[in-house]
C-alpha cells in the first residue's frame, strides 16, 4: 500500500484519528506567536493544529496530501467558526514560497524518509520570513520502545542533533525532549518519547 493510500484509509473513518484538539506542545508555544500574520501548517491532516492557529488570530494555510483529511479539516474549521485556507499538496514537492510566513508549524509529520525530510525542511526554512517562528514536534527513536504512535522506521524519527543540524543558524533555539503520556485521538495514546523545537529564522 502506498503512503497516500495508507493515510487516505486512515482518515476515511468518521472519527478524527488524532482528535479535534490541538497538539499540547503547539499550545504551550502560544506566548511566542505573533498577534497577527500568516502561518503555515505542514501536513496538517484533519486540521486540529491549523484551526487552532486560526483561533489565535493568524491567517492560516493548511497543506496536506489527503483529501479525506482535508474534508474533515474543513468541517472542523466550520465548527470552530474560523477561516483557514486548505491546499491539497505533497509537502515534499510543494513549491514553498520564499519568506511568506510569520509562523511555520510541523507536528508529527514523520512519514518522511530522510531524503524527503530534507526537501520538506528546506521548503520550511525558505517559507519563513526573517525573524519568523518555527514550531516542530516529533517522536524520538525511544518511541519505538513505547509503540504508542508514530513510524516504525528509526530513520524517520527525530533527534536533538538532527534538529540542530536541520535548522542550523536559527536563533532562540529551544529543544525539549521528554517522555510523557499523550492522548490525541486514538492514534496517539499512551506514554510517548517526544522532542519539540522552537526557533527563529535569522535576519541575515
């Protein structure tokens, strides 16, 4: 089964696989968000994070390659009475516009093997305005011991060294590694090994 077919099947059910509430790490970054501006939610799935960003007053573009997921994301935006722009796109091949966003968010998008991840992260770096905020969270290799969500391929998981290298030169970098109980729908449920990053694109 292709990655596209796997996710389409996963999102085709009526319930929200990851729930309707935003990721806890994203919510913890609320104080860092600008009061207005443009935000890009990368591989935003069923929209829980993009919708939350819109609720914070941001102009949100939510991209994902799954029509089934985006249908639910649109329903969630309508339910929460916010406006979000949805674009169906492969996050590895999408033409990330240069210096277009004040905030770029990537939460648990670890279906990307290393070459695709490099293309995606290059696009995310390009899309941020100078001084723009990057928010990212994913599982670490220790998550394979927990088995409560995420990929089974170790090379798809994030480490501190990987994030530091991937966003080298960014300022105000903060990385948090932790093991904690996560309850996000039925797909993230139980003790989890996660890593979160916040950083800003340099001005020069």
